[in-house]
């Protein structure tokens, strides 16, 4: 579902939250869908066949590459934006 979404529109964000220190970090950028075999070979680990029964050549198996462009940090009850 997400792969189809990223192929249509590569905009993406990732959010990290630290409950211990009440801090949050959002990174905004693009998600690239990588399907070439050398990349898939490099990421593949033993046991992944549990998720991709056809193995490393499973057509559903791909690698997502996130590239951040900017972000937003929340800490001490304040937010600020930054560029990467």
C-alpha cells in the first residue's frame, strides 16, 4: 500500500518521539522505492523469507530510501524548524 503511494507521490515524513524527555523530531523529505537487485541483495537478511515467501527475488520485496530535506524539533514546550 505504501509503495504504491510513494511511487505516485514521493513526499514523506518520519517522526521520532522520546517519552522520557518529552521530545519529538519530525523529518520531512522524499521516499524513493529501490527495486534493483544489488540493493535488495545488500539489505536482505536471513529470516526475511518469513515476510517474502518467494525469497530475495519476491516481486513484493523492495527497499525504501528516505532522504530528509528539513525537520521540526519539539522540546521544552517549544518547536523550531531546521533545514538539513
